[in-house]
C-alpha cells in the first residue's frame, strides 16, 4: 500500500517479509545476526527466515557462493519473501547481481541502519547528518546501483536524501555533500559557543553512552524525576535507536552542585563509518564530557558483546580514556546478574523501579564533585564580588558578619580553594 506524506514523499506502509543473510568468515556472527533481526524489526519488517553460509572469503560477485544464491532464491520463492537483508556491507554491483538472481529487493546492514536513522531523525541537524551519511554511502555505488537509486516505490532501504532518479550523478551528490558540510559547520560552531559557555561557568557535563536500547533515556528521566524535573523528561521507547538527537538536561542537586546530563545516540555493532563521521560533531559532546555513564542492559545474557562494541566506538571518537561509571540497568528484568560487580565504578540499577538510583547519583557526585574542600573564609567587605560568587556558585553553610569582614563557611572545588586560600581561617575537611 502506497501513500504520500505532506511533502509528497512516497512511503510504503506495507509490512515487509524479510530474510536475513550472513556470511560466516573467521568471527562468530551469532550476536550480529540476532541484532540484524532486531534492526529489521525496528525498520518495520517481519523476519521470516535466516540464512548463514561459512566461506573462507566472500564471493566478489554476490558476496555469498553461487550455490547459496540458488538456495536463497528458492527460499524467497517458497516463503513469499519480498526483502533480503545482508549482514555485511555490499557493493552496488553485488546488490544488482543479487536482485537479478533473487527477484526481490536486496539491502545490506548499512542501508538498513541509515534507513532507521532517516526515519527517526527529528532535528534539522540530525536530518542533515543522516543525509550526509546516505550520500557518502551511495557515492561509490553509482555504477551498478543506479536502478535502486531510481526506484519510485518507498519502504525499507529507499528513504533517500532527495532525488532518487538515475540522473543523480556524482557531481550533484558532491555538491549536495559540500552544502551539507557547510550547514553542519555552522551548527558545530554554535555548539562550540554553547560548550564554551558551559566550561566558563564550570558546570560539569555527564554523558549517557551505551548500546542502543540499554535504557539511557529511562535513566535520564528517572534522574529528572528524582530532582523534581519530570516536566523536562525525554522520549523513551523499548526500541532500537529511539534517541538520535542529543538531549541535554540540567540536573540540580542543590545550588552549589549542578551538572548537565546528555543523552546521546545508542551504539550498535557494524555502525557505518560514514554515520560515525557524519555524527562526529554530535558525538563531540561525549568526547568533551567530564564523566561517562556507560549504560548496559543487565538482562541481556550476551551484554559483554555490547560492552565491547560500545568501548570500540568510544575509542573511535576519542573518548576511550574518559572517566566512567558502568551502569548495569534493567535489573528488574533478571534474577541473574551476568557480570559481577568489580570495583567501585560498577552499579546495578533499575531505571523503571528506581532501585539503586540514589547510589548511582552518589557515585556521580563523588566523581564530579569529589575534589571538594570544606573551609571557612574571612572575606573583606571590600571584596563583595567574592562574597557574591561564594553565595551563588558554592555551597554555603553559614555567613557571619564580623567587624573586619564576612565569615563564610563553605565548600570549594580544589581550583577555587587554591584561588581563595589566602582568606582561609579554618579548613574543616577535604572530600
């Protein structure tokens, strides 16, 4: 069934019957194939069968062997499939050859992920980033992939960035990519100004990272509820890539202890390099954060695989060295914790029930506000600017007006303490 959107884009609302295909080389692809099925379902397809072949090397013409292609053609016909999804990235020529042999649409993992991103992106920047990744993917596939580019039908794998006619050639794509990069640079400059203001105000930044659908948005909403900011809650859904555009919320523990919490796009194995490149400006939020909350689905038996994927992506974007807390979420869904707590930086929580969320919040405080000195300062009346700073930017326990100045009992960061220690009367404690 075909329908038109308000901007005259063609969309296919029919549910696709899909077969997933994987090539087993040296590494185990069991987890990756399970994930591919989840991605297909997130895109609106019904996965009716799975085919895996073991080969020492891919077939240059069809990725899988010719015999397997024949078996797959029979499977497509017998099960009335109308979409075949490959777990690996294919060339335009391979896609054309496979479509000729199978008689149905063929897409690869990269197209599938890009399609999901295209459907979910809401902000102008997010849409531009996805379009840039789509164009970067299609550029080397103009030869042999033209027929797919020129399709008028909609559906999974065909959400294209603008024109889908065969005449969309390299020159037009390059021009559009340059235009997008210029627009993204302007957006990036705006974000740098905002980040500079945050750094100038010394407000720490905490970023939620982790595998897609591990519960990052749910954790953000629970923290907002704990600090009486439910009205600032973000969308959360039990689905892959529910959040694409970064969500920023201020968390206020008290006037002296505030931080910015950022929810970012979830990671997945085989995340297209072009997508990581396109979203690099967004992912800079993670790289520049003071603390990472690496959220893991504790109810998923193979979550070690997800941890490895997340750590790999963090390394790719330059955030592998960041201070972090491992947050094992969804403990309400399992009686068995697959990964034992090792060290002080692991915490097992349930964003749904609130279990151990206060413990997690305490760990965040210790990380970003841990270098705190409790002291009493005698501030001369001539330095009203310092008194104003202390009252607005630090935790003040008491102020006593003396003959020679204001006696302020307060907590300071190590940097503020070094700057103001000449006014110190008593140092109470150090955290």
